[in-house]
C-alpha cells in the first residue's frame, strides 16, 4: 500500500509568534515512500520548529521560498551552512522559487554571510542546486507539479513585492497555499473556486495591518469558499471561532494533513 504524502505545519503563526509557543508558518511536505521532503519556507525559527518535531536539516533535501520576509526566509543561512559543512552530506539541497526571489535572496539576504568562505568565491550555487521559476510558472518536485501564484502582499514604491503561493495536487485533492497575501478576493476567486482545499493567510489583529488578509475580511467570503479553508499565519492571543464562521478551523502547530 502506498504511503500517504503528509503536509506538516511546523509552525502556524505570524512573524512574531515564537514567545507564544507557536512558530512561523513554515510547512514540510513529506513523501515517506521516496524518502523526500520539501520545506515550504524556511523562517528564522525553522531550526527550532523542526527540532521540536524530531526533524533536522539532514532530513530535508529541497526548499521552496515564497518571499523574502524573515519569517519565510530568515533560516536560509543556517540551512545552507549546515548542509555545506556536514561531511556526511553527499549532495547539495535543491532550492526552488521565483527567479527574482532567488536572485534577491543571494544579493539582499545571504551574500553577506555565505560569501565569506575560506579560499572560495562563493555564490548561491555553492550551496544549492537552484531552480529559478518564471513569474506564475511551474516547477516539479518528486513528480508533483507546483503552480506558483503571485499574491498581493506588500505594495511599495509603486511595485509589488515578489510573493508567490502554490497550487498543486496530492492524490485527488487540489490544494492552494496562499502564503502571505492581502485580502484580495477579486484576484484569488478563480483559484479559490478551482481547488478542493485552501490554506489561507489570516491575521487576527483587532486593527487590520493591510498587508495580510484579516479574519474580519475573510468572513465575508462566500460560504462554499469558506468551507474549504484552513486558516494559518495568525497572531498570538485568543482566536475567534473559525468553525462557527464557516471555516474548517485554525491550523495548529504540528498539525498533519495526509493525502
């Protein structure tokens, strides 16, 4: 019997949740049958979140980065260095992401720490097999096709920050992970309608930040859409009653979904 593929939320909180016992909203896609694991975002506290679930960098040979905020990419220096300088590692991990994000990841986030290797002029390719993805393009991991979906997260200096969610199919279930996004139903409605399950960015601040979809906004989605949605990336504190509002609920740290 084929082993199910698991989607594990190693954390389910916002950027500022560690003190609350939660971790950043990073996910681990686990194909136990083929011993393959894809880390979807590697935030600043990813090492601690993984360790709490008895995983380490050794278990992960691929990573996808949705955008460059630290709760999604702040753990990449750790991830790169631990793989690079572990003598038991036989190959570099794979790195997937939008081509602009991969370029900026090195130039704006990692170069300062990773380029200073003894006797080596290092680049991102020193540490990873890189797989740049065209805007709204597709990449393949372990036989699974991932469609990247640009979302509206931050608009600054008349331009959108590069930030990409994912749509993919596991078994018979079509899944949409928004990653970080503002409330943008007009932009996302077609994706909402054409999938079976949605993992939706949801802040729970009393005063909406404007850069994440807020629970107060999401409750206005059509009932048939809300019935597909698990909420994550929420803030510390008391959570509203998601089930009473028509959602599947709030994802908990360590929660496992099998397909």
